[in-house]
C-alpha cells in the first residue's frame, strides 16, 4: 500500500471521527432562551431521553430478525491446509509421506429450524417494539414536564430577585428617612441602626435570590443535556405563563389521562410484551423441526510430485511383466487347442512421456479443482419428554412476570387517576389563592405606605414601619408563591393527563 492510500484512509478516519463528534457537539446557546428552544434542546441532548430513544433501534432489528427466522440460514466456508513430509506411525505400521501436501476445501450448508418459539417470536418482538416506542413517548413527556417545571422555577426565582430588589430600595429609603429624622433630632440612633440592619438583611436576601436563580439555571441546562454558558447573566428567558381559569372537567381529564398518559400506555405495552413472552415460553411443549443440507468438496496436491513418476514406472513395469507371463500361459494353453486371447502388453503397459505428463498434471488440483463429496440432507424432529421441569419453571416465571406487569399497569392507572385529581384540586386551590393573595398584597402595600407616612410626620414609630414593611414583603412573596404554585400544578396536571392544556 502506497503513501497515497495511507493518506486517503487517514483522511476518512479523521472525517469519520469528526462526524461522530459533530453528532454530540452541543449547539451554541442563544442569549434569549424560549421554552420551545429548551424543549427542543432537551429532546436532542438530554442523556436520559437519548438512552431511551437508543433502545428502539435494537427492538426494530429484533422484529426483522424474528421474521427472518422463518427463512433458512445459509453459510459458506472454505479452508486451506498444509501437511509436511515425514513418517507417521500407527501401532506397528508406519506411513511415510515423501512430499508435503497442500489442500483446500469448501462447504455450503443450509439449516432451517422451526418450533413454537419461531412461530410466536414475531409477536413477541413487535410487542417489545411497541413497548419501546411507548417508553420513548413517556420519557419525552417526563423530560418535557421536568424542563417546564425548571423553567417555571427560574421565572419564580427571577420574580423573587425583583421582589428583593424592591425591598432593598425600600430599606434604603427607610435608612435615609431614619437618618434624616435623626439629623433633625426627631428620631433616635436606634431607628438608624434598625434601618441599617434591615438594609443589610435585604442585601443578603438579594444575594441569595441571585444565587438561587444561578443554581436553577444551571440545573435547566443540565436537564437539557448541554453545558451552561460561563456567564449565566447573559441568558434571558423569553416566555411567560398566563394565569387562566381552570375550566376543565375533572371527569374529562380522567378519561383523557386513561387514554393518553404515555406512562400508562408504556406499561400497557410492557404488559402485552410480557403476555407474548409467556405464550412463547409455553410453546416449548411443541415439537422442533430441523432440516440440514450440505455440499462440500476438497483438493489435495503434493508440493513435489516427481516421486510419483518412478512409482508409476515401477507399477507399469510390474504389470507388463505380469501381462507377458499371462501371455506365455495363454500361448501354452492355445498350443493344446484352446483359443485364449493374447494381450498387447507393450501397448497397454509401456510408460510414455504422455503418461508422465498426465501424472504430474493430474495431481495439480489445488486450490479450485475440487473433488465433490456426496450431497448430505437430514431431517430431524424432536420432542423433549422430560427436561427436569425446566419448562415448568420457565412457564411459571413467565406467567408470574405477565401477572406482575398486569398489576403494575393497574397500579399505575390508579396512581394516574389520583395524580390527575390531586393536581386538579391543587390547581383550583392555587387559582383561588392568587386572588386572595393579590388582595392581601394590595392591603399590605397600603399599610406600608400609611406606616411610612406616619413615621415621616412623627406619628408612628420605626418599629411600626418595619412591621408594615415585613408584612408587605411577606404578602408579595406569598403572591409570587401562589402564582407559581398555579403554574407548577398545571404542569403536573399536564404530565398526568398526557398533553398540554394551554
């Protein structure tokens, strides 16, 4: 192989490696990340989803393999042999081979096996393929639910950051107000120090809120299956989620979940696969049929066949001598009135150059001048009678697995109904809580403005202002929590039903 060939092969290997690397190379991350972008990236790069999706290809090939089991297998083999010259002893007899030999052989075999398992295997593999498809759908929904929940969590964290930023501004305003009142002798240093403490606590809370957003964003990229950018502050989430009244019917949602929930459908497919496996194991009571057909041939040749010429010369000389003796006998008998034939011994037993050439050419069979062996065909029918209860054990195990799958499916159906009902009620509660918390937030904002106005004119104390501000902060936090509890409950309800509801 020349250098050009090596260069070509090396280039192909580099291109192949580059192609393989390109398949798993994550894309460049957009600065504005929508929910659809996050879901698309997760479906392409989430490791758990990819592992589940990778299982489909072997399941599909198993179906093809099951159908191909109805066809016979056909194989071709060939070999070459070399045996050196020498003497081999067997008991008291020695066999001498004056020249090394080379040989070749071929074999064509056809096998066809059929039993009950062969007949049922297509159904088993098709059920397994359906289970694999259902598992992929279930994993896609689970990954979607996880991504949406994480996306919502980041939005909630950003809302908490905005809340803490407003709280820092309020505490800074309170500090300035307390300092101004202290400067004119209308407040004490206690008010100033209390304002400083409140400002410091809000600064810490803001740092923690920023950290929480950073951590939740890192987790979002982890669940998408791509590395997060170094500067997470450049990532902006573009989607928002409106709050709509939960006007869905619980009964309709339960019916839809029973029909469309991917996890339930995946369990039903596994139950069907287990039932087919049970049938396949029970088919071991049926007989097995096997058909074999074979064609073969061989060659054998001396590497140095010159020793065959003197052997043939000696054999023909011996035959010539025997022929002449027989002719003498015939002539003696014919002299007494018989009519026996006289053979032309020189014509039949004279060694010629043509015979020598035929001897040397005749043993040159290697590698393709085969001597064919007789055709072989065989039909076998077997029916196991007693196998130490192995069939009974396997049938019992398969039946137990099928019954377990049935119970798993039934348990998951019950769990799904419970999840749908629970999330439906949680969604309704969260929706009603939003309105209540909104009223509480409005009232707390009014109370805080009134407390600040009273403190500014000297009618109220700084402790009243801090209490009002704390109540306002808690009311705003409760409103945010109620809003995002609504979104989380809706995402969980969508996961239980098996489709998006917005």
